């Protein structure tokens, strides 16, 4: 069991990188009845939460500050770890509930081991955790619009999940290749949304948000060790993915980048530090966000 836990920690490092995608997210436009329904609502303020495994605890700090300041997003989009926090928040959980859940979450909750050839973790545990937290509601039943981003394993295209099983959507968005088994939806296999949209700003914008706040928690190449073959591969992914993320972040009105460079993607023990850094980063950006929101109203 100790060996498996160590393996999971090593593999989950992949969740902190923005993997290179075959197609830029900015080229995708959400379509269908669900997307039209979301765009038809008044969406002044959108929140785009990026991927980063355990670094995703920083999202909780960002949301805490927004809530304290009375700045509640009208629309939430998320990739990978961002889809997990985003789904819970969109379902109606407030910052206090998110902090309480964060205090009890660890990597053991995700370790449902898989004997298959396509991933060492099945992902059922993550799906069940989310569905329990949202009380079995489907995405379209959430009080606020939410979209999880995932990637078609066959052709690399992005898929935006606006309806359906919330746990399944988060599982698909978080399915890091070779770590989690691909997730079957409507007869197709899907993997981590970071392959196509590391920080889903363009999705948030396409769904109607006038002002988009992006939270980037991805690993930066300068902080990653390169002493082993897996570490070299992850560093390569981080370098390539950094360019893809940059394209998304240029589309945001405000970008929050918590100072969590030295926090490992498997650093569950450092969750409070990540939350605190997320909150601090959000406070620094509050004046800019208020100006943008005021201009949108004007």
C-alpha cells in the first residue's frame, strides 16, 4: 500500500502541468441547446479555474476572498482540479464548506487502483466523491451555470460539459493520461482538459461572460526537478503547456496567479498554505477586478 501511495504521488505530478493540446481552446465555440441556454442568461462575471492537482486548494482561497467581498461569479468554468472546485462551488457550496471539505481530502480518496492497461487509477472514487458532495444533482440543476472542460482522446478536440452527471464530468476533466483511465461519454473516450484548455478562459467568454477572472495554478518549469526520466518528461510537458496556457490567459480580463511555485502538485499537507496564497493573490487583484466589473456595468 505504501508503494502504491508513493506511485500515486509521483503520477499525480502530471496534474500540475498544462499538457500540450492538439487544438487551441480559443478555436472552439460551445454549441447546442445547453450552451445557448447559458449564453441566454445574464453573465456579467465569469470565473475560469485552471488545473493543478493539489495546488487546486488555492482556488478555495480565491473563492473565499470573492465571497467576503460580495463578488459572486455568474458563471464558472473549470479544467482538471479547477473542475473539481468549480463544480462544488457552482453546486451551491460556499467558501466555508469548501474549506471544510478541503481539510478532509487527501490523495487516498482518489486511489481506486485499476488493473487495466489504460491507467493505474480508475477514477470511480473521484466521481463518487463529487456526486456525494453535490447530493446527486446533475450539472444543469446547479444554482449557477458550470462547464467542465475535457479532451477527446481520438482527435484532441475540446468538449465542454454543461449538463449531465457532475462527478463524471469532473472525472473526465481530471483524467490525466496514463494516470487515470480514459472516461467514456456518449461512446467516446475523454482525458484531462488540460490537453486542450489549461485555464478555460475562452470557454467562459464564449458562454457569455463579459468579465473573466482566470486563476492559473499550473506548474512553472523553473520550479520542477529534472533528476529522473519521469521528471524530465513532466518538465517537457510543463514547458510546452506553458505556451498553450499563455494563449488562454491573454483572453482574460484579470489573471490571478497564486505564489505556489514551490508547492508540489501532490502537496496535500500544504493545502492551507495553498489556500492562503490563493487568498493573498486574489486580494492583490481586487482593485483591478472591481474596475473591470464597473466598466462592464457602464
